[in-house]
C-alpha cells in the first residue's frame, strides 16, 4: 500500500484510459442545459455539491448564457466518501448553502450518481426548506451501483461500474484537473 499526498492509503493505479473526451463532454453539457432551460427557469438557483461538481457546474453556468437565463448559485459541502473509492453510506452537511431557496426553482448538481444516497438525502433536505421545485443534474450515472431508489432528472452519460476521475471527480482528491473522464485502473 502506498500513501498519497493527503496521507490516505492509495492502491497502485493509473488513469491512462480516457472514457469520455472533453469535446464529447462539452457537447453534452450544452444539450443538458437546453433540456433544463425548457423547464421552469424563473427564480432559478443552481446548487453545486462540493467538491466534485465544481468543474461541471462552471460549464453548466456558462452554457445558460445561450438561453439568457441568469441563475443564482450556491454550494453545499457534504461528506459521504471519507477517502478512497468506497461509500460510507452516511451523508453529513459540512458546509450549508447561504441563499434563501423558499419559492425558488432549484437545480441540484453533482458530478456522479452512484448509490444515490447523496442526492436523495440532499434533495429531501432542500425540499423541506420550501423550494418550489428541485431538479437534479449529474454528469455521470452509474445505474448498476444504486442502493436507494433514485433517478436524476438530467444525466449526462450512463457509465458501467468503473471508478472514474477527471472533470472534477477525484481519487483521494487527485485528478480533478483532467479535462476528460478517465478510468482508474488498479494494479496488484
Ligand atoms: P452516492 O451517494 O453513492 O450516489 O455518491 C455520489 C458521490 O460519490 C459523488 O458525489 C462522488 O463524490 C462519489 N463517487 C462515486 N463514484 C465515483 C467515481 O467513480 N469517481 C469519483 N467519485 C465517485
Ligand atoms: Mg462528490
């Protein structure tokens, strides 16, 4: 076992295999925003789940410009994955949003829908604060891994059960800077 920059145990691995390239991502982001813009867009607030959503969310936000839509923006920090690549199952708010979402149309954004625990718990919490509507949007959807019943309203790509990084997604907080989505290959 090796230890990464943050002191977490890291398996020997590489991130050479590109699963989704940056041009394919860019095209899909615009399509997602076209779909989102066709729904309720008045009093729209985009809420990103940190850290994984920040790259995706930045591209989504710029794409709204094509529709002359001006969303407010806020962020939530949760902890569900302590470190590494396995879920602990607990969803805890570490840093909450500051914006008032009562009466707002909320677009809740995450990088990837995996077990579904993060988005289903977060959506419930935000609905309890009086949002008019909450739609969820993820770049990636790993349907085979679902532990709770949950589907995103907008999903960029369905992928098989591989651990992936890049475009905001990480392995032990590394590789978020990759402009594409890459598979993590673990070696013995
Ligand atoms: P869920 O609650 O299991 O749906 O977890 C979603 C969260 O797990 C995402 O916000 C990611 O932080 C993390 N996650 C799940 N799969 C991956 C992956 O393949 N790469 C990186 N992070 C992942
Ligand atoms: Mg995350």
